[in-house]
C-alpha cells in the first residue's frame, strides 16, 4: 500500500496551509495540528472502508507450450471473500525476456457487487526456451482514493517456447506441396520429372511422347508413362547463429525466423521424399545432423533447433562452410540462412559460397528488414527524412550488389521479408525440384 | 516542411562566435583601458625598477614588489622605494594622447596619494629624469632627458620649493661613495645650497647632493628624495658599482627595521579607506541555532518532514516489475547506423546533391515497380512515357519537377530547394494515387 496522488496533493496543500499559518499567526500550532489530525482521521476511515488485500484470491493458468512469435493467453481469476471487488483493478506481470505482455497494464472493471472476475492477458512469445512468469501484481484504489493497494502473488508459471511448427501441423506445408506431389504445378520441364512413377491409360490430350509403345503393344491398348520429380535428394539446412542473426525483425529474431523456415522446409522435404540434414555454424562449426528421410529428420532438427542460441561473436563463414563442404559426400541442396552487413564484410561469405557451389546447389536465404523499406520511402519530405532515405538506400544497394554477385556465381538467392519467408522458401524448393536442379 | 536538424546545425557555431567576440572585446578593453601593458613596459624598460627587487633578494634583503591587486599591510614594511614617472602631480593623464616617445608622464600619481605614501613609512622618492623615448628606444640620449625646469616644477609640488637641479654633460660621471664607484650618465643632482629648511643632503655626489632627506610635518620619520633615478633603476644598476651601492644605500636608509623593503610601482595606496565601523563581531552560540527549532519553524519543519515522508513512501513502492531498458543494442544497431549516416550526410552540407540523388532513386524505384529491374538509364523515360499515356499533364509536370530537382538541386538555395521539394512531393502524391505506392 502506498499513498495515492490524491493523498500526496492533499498533504502538499496542507503543508502550504501550515506554512501560511506559521507565517501569519503567532499561536497557530493548534490550528495546524487540527488540520493534520483531520487528515489522519479521514485516512484511517478510508483504510477501514477499503478492500483488504488479504480478502482477495488470485488464480492463473498458462499453457505448457507455445510457438515462438505466437500469442498465448494467461487465463486468471480474481475472487474476493467479501461480497464485492474494487471498482477498478489494474494487473501487471513480472516476467523474463522471453515473454512480453501485449499491454503493460491490463485493467479489469468488475460490476458493483461482483465477487469474482476472470481476466485474460495476451502474452507474446518472443524467444525460444522456457518463458517464466514469476509474479502477478494488482493495484486498486481505496474507498476514498487516498491510498493505492499493491498486493502481489507469486505465480511460478512456465511455458516451453518452441520453434513455430504451426504451418506443419495445420497442413499449410502439405497444401503448398500438393502441386509437386499431384502434378498440378505447371512444370517447366516436360514430363514432370525424370523418375518413372507409374503407367496410365493414355487419354486424349496427353503428350503422345509419353506413350510407352512396348507396354502398349503388350497390353494391346495405349498406355503412357507417368514420371515424377526425382526423390531421395539431400537437402542440408545450414543455419548461421552469429551475432547478426540475433537482430530482431518484427516480433522475432532473424535466427528464429530461420529456424521456423528450416523446420517448414524439413517437413516439405519429407513430403517431397528427400533426405534432410541440419548444420549450424557461428564463430566455429557446430553440430551437423546427417541427412535422413524427412519425417525422421524433422524430430532431430526440431530438437536441435530448440537449443540453438545466437552467439555474440562474429560468424566465421570460411570455417563453417569449409567444414560443411568437407562432410558432404554427394551433391546436395545447401540452404544457407545467414546475413551480412555490407559488401566488404560479405567478401568471405561470397568466396566460400562460390567454393561450395562448385559441387552443390546453394540457396542463400537472407531476410530483408521491412523497416529499411519504410525508411527508404518516407511519407513526409523533410531534409532529415531524405537523408535517412538516402542512407537506407545505400545500405540496401550494397546488399543488392552482394546478392547480384552471388547470382552471377550461380547461387540461388532468396531475399524476402520474414512474413513471406516460409512460403517463399517452399515455393523455391518446389521450383528446384521441378526443374531438377539438384 | 520541418527542418529542425538543419536549423540546429546552422545555428551551431553562432553562439560560439558571439561568445568569442565578447571575450575578445573584453580582453581588448581590459588591456587597453587598464594600462596593464604600458605599466609592465615601464617596469621592464631601462628606467623601470623591476631588477631592484630581484637584486635585493639576491643580497638577502627582503623586498616586496607592488602588485596590481594585492596589497601588503603597511605595518609589515620597513621602507619604500617610490620611482616617480609623473612630472605634474596635479594634472592627470596629460601626455597619454601624444607621442609616447615625448611623454614625460608614464604613470600618474596624485599629490594626495604621494603625501600619504610619504607619511606611512620612510620612503625614497626617485625623481624623474628620462621621458618616454627612453622606454621606446632604450637609448640614453640627450633628447630623452626631461628638461630640468619641469623637474624643478615638480619639486615645488613636493614641498621642496626653491631647490635647484644640476645636470651633468653627456658622459658618465664617476664618484666614489662608501667604497663603491658610483657612475651616472648625465648625472642629475640637487644644488645643496638651495635645499629648503628641514632638508639636508644625505649622499653627496660631486659638488651636489644625490639624495636629500626632509622632515615631514606630523610624521616621525623623514622622507628621502633621490635626484637621479639611475642609481636604482634597471639601466643604472648595471653600471659600475651602482648595484652594490644601491644595497648599501637602502640598508642605511631603512635603519634597523628588518621588515621587507617595498618597491612601490603603483600609484594607488595600500589601504584605500579605513572603515572601522563596518566590521562587527557577533557572538554566535547555540541560541541562534535554537531559534530555528522554535515556533513557527517547528511547524515548517514538521510539514516538510511529513511531505518528504509521504513522497518517499509513494516512491519506495512500485506497481509491477522494473521496466526493461529501452532498445537493446542489437535491435537498434541498424537504425542507429542509418541515423548516424544520415546525420553525417546533413553535416557534409550537400543537401542539394542529396535531394538530387533521392529524387533520381525514387524515379528509378517507380520504374522498377512498373517494368522490373535492369532498365538502366531508360527507366525514368519509360516510366514518364507510361504515366503520360494515363495523364499527360501530370506526367509533364511531374517529369519537369523531378528533372529540375535532379539537375539543379545542388545549386539551389535552401528556401528554393524546400519549395521545389514541396511541389515535387505534392505531384508525387498524385502519381502514387494513380499509379500505386512508391
């Protein structure tokens, strides 16, 4: 409990009155004392009429797991052993850095006579790991508004924050892969892949070159060969966890965006019949999970990615990518999630990607910050804004120059915003499969 | 358009210039009006007495040089050496406006101040001999001598009425005094027979008297007058045995008093005015302090304590957790880098080139959105042609405004640039409305 602003204002006013009494009256001690006594009596009455914190009961519940970047709800209940609750209750949570309430203070306004109120607080899951809620604090005013009562309750609630696999679970990846799986996608190459899939009865409109004449003669009817995209390719997800990947874009860090997209691609690879491996590097090479058939790989990648944290050191691309090149024994699709600051610091990255691209197909994925785009296109034209726009454009141009150089080296690049990353990556994977680039 | 950073950067050096100018003016005023420089010049010149103090110190005779702002107590001094650089004690600043070389008054002193100085302690007054030319040229020439008539007029103001001065020819005249060879150029002596009553010759020199002493009315000591200042001044001390004789002369004249000899180069008095009634001794005891704890102060203290206690109580309790530090380094680094670069762009003072670059980039951006990248130099023309098919007037105005800024912005004045930018922005808004976001 602490004095409210109203009480502080009253005390200041009484102090001013006391000074005036002291200045203008020779025997004003009694009068000043009486004024203060009135205030004390009013304050005591206020306390007697107010809801005591002991009469309140608080319960709260938090889901045990949640996806990073998503919002979960803390459901709770405030009940009073007396017949009513204070008219206005403010709620704040003490939490660690992995969680963040959407609003710092939420306000509940129970109806008069209501002895119980339920509250729902939205929490944004900002980082992977175990988020912890340690304390719930309430604030409500006393009956006359002279005091603020500040009771707190220890909560000790935890939530395991895991990479976002919602697109996997809700079928989003599967539906995106359907064109490849069921041949609905408009393939650039005739025959929808080079691997034999099955024989079908020839229907008018089908490509006559797909007719398998030998089997047609044997069956005395026209049958066509149906092919599909090749399977059992190796996909290596190579995630940089250096300090640049700790930059936050939107709600999440770049590393979290990369991990979410990696898991989505792992699932897509499983659906596409490919083997998926995982590699992580920062200042030095870290764990390498060898390629496995997709669904088995998913569990391993998910487990490894939960533990993955961004380092504070700079990434050593030479060490990381050379190590990867050494452990790969057959041509693979290497998806590199990494970042760079400018064309000078990207030199080593370009050189090493060029080396690895001699044997493998490299897809370089880099996240674009939408804030830079908004800076580049200011809505008001002041000199300060123009200077920011010019400097943001220079930064983006340097970035573009590096990506152009990579493209000229035959490296595929995906430069996209976080919200389009997963869909863009899956789409690019389907293109690679359908064009048989691997 | 708001342009605060520009205003701030432009008004940056102005206050410093004003402060610098004021400081310079103050220093100039101090130097020119206070006469500090000319005073020092006199003291360091051949006719100054700066060397005397050092010489006496070297001979273990305590000496104190006068200071422009610090004055020793008269009781702490034994004897005063007072060189006169004023030929008329009743006229102030007579020769300052003329040629410094002809000046006979280098340092004004009033008759009243001189009389007070003579009354305070035994004093040896060095009568003037050389004019300003001696200071300027540092050559002892006949023409640098002050006419004897002027010096005799000065002696009348010194209550030495009727005394005659005799001056030697243009060569050193040597005489032996107290075992030392005393040499003076154009030696200037009193005619002993013309000394008034109450005066007597203290140091004979040739046929005249070099130092005479006179009784002062109302004082219990005598005043000494040296007819030739060269026995003690900078150039005289370096000649023959003058320096050794100077020590002996001053030792003899001051007698047994061991206090320092005061070399008085200031026309001001040591004590300007004796105000005995200003200083009052107060007896401060605990009663004075106790009055702060009697009525009405008790009321004031009580009110103050209550207010402080209330504010401390309110400030000590917090509702909810501590707030996180705003913006962690990694998350704001890119934004900070852009802001810093933008600021450097502004500080470089090339607003025009920056605007030109910005407009060109915006046009290219519009063209890229319409036709894709890699259009090269044709991008702007193709976009304007596209716009012209939809709205010819708007395309003409927008193209002209953009081209004007691209070509001429570097040479535009800030006001003109702002106006042209405003026009460009309003046209751009119309283009975007027709054509989609930029």
